[in-house]
C-alpha cells in the first residue's frame, strides 16, 4: 500500500510562546537598610597621596629613560656601545663682551623718546643732499642710559648710552666721526 503524500498528516508545528513567558516567576525583594560608605572624607586625601607617588614614579622612569637614551662620548660609540652618535663635539662659544658706548644722535627730540631698556638700530647717514649713502651701523643695541642734556640747546643732538659688542662700538665711533647718526626703535 502506498500512501500518498497528501494523505499523510504531519503534526502541526508548535506555536512559539510570547517573550518573557519562559522566565521564572517573580518574587518579592526583601526590604533592607540603605548601604552607607564610611571614610568618604579621607578618600580624596588618599587619592592625592597616591597620585603624588604615581607622578614621582613616572618622573623617575622618564629621567632614567632620558639618561639611557642620551648622547654618549665619542670613544664609546666606537666600541659598539648603544647611544646617539656624536658627529662633532659641541663648540664652546665665547661670550660676546658688551661695552657701553656713548653715541651722539643728530635729532635730540628722538632721544627724548628713548628709555633705558629700549632696543634701537643706529643708522649712519652721510650728506644725503650731496648723494651720500646711509647704512645701519648697529642692530638691536640696548639703551642703557639717556643722560639729561647739559644745556637747553639741542642743535648738536643728544647723547645716548648703548650697550653693544666691542666691535660694534668701534664702528659707531667711526660712523659718528664721518656722518650723522639716527636711531629707530626695534
């Protein structure tokens, strides 16, 4: 006997249950007193104390790493020691000796604008009406003193004391002998 597929009846599929019905039944939570944390006022102090330790440890590790990675002596790299190679030794620059140079500026009114500590450029000008040139003699010279004029006449200019390197002081003296000097504020 052969059974036709249409005559075979299969059981109906089980309908899925709605969500949440497979969870256990709810129960009542018992009442309990609120939880209170003790020592809360000391927590900030403890946190700051440990933070200081952490920062100190971090600084110590950083310093050790910088020392370990720093440049080595030239003789040690030849031996194969790790470190940054030093191409040339660092040349020591000689400190420039600065001197105080009194300079007579042609325009006395300009000098009255200056105060000690100002930086100025000194410009030497030959007779520009006759085709003379002007050039900068000193750049960024520091004004150290502005003496009061001895007389009311400022026709011959005014004096100002500048702090400049020794070589520049010699150039200033030579330029003041051959031309008129002017200043510009930096």
